[in-house]
C-alpha cells in the first residue's frame, strides 16, 4: 500500500475511534515488579521494557535481562538453511544464529529458574523475531527450529493457547503471515499493524496478540512542548481499542536520545497504556521506568 494511502487509512481508523471509547485521563500504573521474590538476586522485571535491536548490545539477551527487560527483538535472515541474526546482510556472521544468541541461552535460563525467564516472574518473555527477507521460507525454517524448543514456548494448538516461559512473535516481512495462518499448531504469533485492526482485516488475538506501528507515520509530536490534544486522544483511543480486543501495543521510531523530549514521549506512552516501550538505551529506560513506578513521573 502506498504510504500516503496507508496514512489516510490509519487517520480514518483513528478518527473512528475518537469519541467512541472512554479512556481514563490517567492510566493506572501497573506494578512493574511482577511479583518478584525479595530474595531474588537481580532486577525486578519491567513488563513494559522492550529492547529494540537487542542483538547490537555487547551481550545479546543477557544485557537486556540484566536490566529487567521482558521483551527483546532479534532481526533474522535465512542463509543456507540457517537463521542468522543481523540488521543488514553485510553484518551476517555464521556464528550468530538465533539459537546461539537467544534460544539456547533462554532454554538454559528457564531450566535454571524452574520454568521462568525471570525467577519469580510468571509473565512470559516476548521474543520479537523480525524477519528481514524471504518471509515464507524464513518463517517455515523458524517453525522447524522453534519445534525443538517447544517445551518452553507459548504455543497455539487446535484453537487453544498454552502460555509458556517465552512467547515468540513474528514481525518484519509480511509474507510470513500466509503460512502462519494456515497452521493448526504454531510456536509463534504474529505482530500486526494498526491497519490490521480495521474491520476489513479481522484477526483473532490468539493469532495477532501484538499491534506495532511506526510512531512517525502516525503522530507529528516528538516530545517538544505538550502533546496536541487530538494526538493524545488518538493515541489513547488506539490503545483502548487494542486492549478491548485482547492485543498489546508497541510503537517504534519514537525519540530515543536522552533528554526531556524522550522522557515526555515515554510519559505519554505510559499514561495511554502502551504495553511495550521501544528503546536501544537499556539503562536509560530502566531508570525511567523504575522512577515512574515509584511516582517520579506523577
């Protein structure tokens, strides 16, 4: 779909929400601790913290977990039958497979923590897998790989979802959707877009539990001055409708340089109830969320 057409459709969708959904002026701040045991050595899990391009950190996965993140993102390419983690083809390394960087360490951690990624935290870790190319072939190989790890994964089988310690969600190349929708048994779920919430493109939350979209394509505000009232209403309306339909919400391309603009956007996202805050700055988001949780952002 051309970008101008897409923006017009999303704008129409947002306009349809306005006035039709009652959203509290201030969303309740949920406990980010997730029931963490007081004797656990490590940070309290932050249920809204998403590590964008996580594999670019010095210790993929482990750095995010050490900051309490509960969602991480890995870009993959299918190369000679293997799923390699990289943002661009020039960075491909045969040693950096999805299994080596994510699935094997997660399996070891789940076993050590008695079935959980963060000990004492029962919510699953979200593993967002962004397929960069060859959506159908890459997904089918990913399905075969995930089958070997199915004991720790949230799965969909014959109409029912069983929650596991890790929930893979497939993003990126839209062609992956075709084989996924045909499966009666899946070890992954689909990352939709705002247009996927339009009545013409229905999908069950058991298939599409997450809605992600580009902040810059939907909002003009970048944290300078107060957010325009119409954009605040639009944001809260989008989140409210998604939550009514059993979906979580994430935006990428939000401001991510330290400073008051980023903090202002993060405050609005949290106040609206956005489920995953996207960042490359692990320490920065951790500090912000823990301060927010303590009431520093009130």
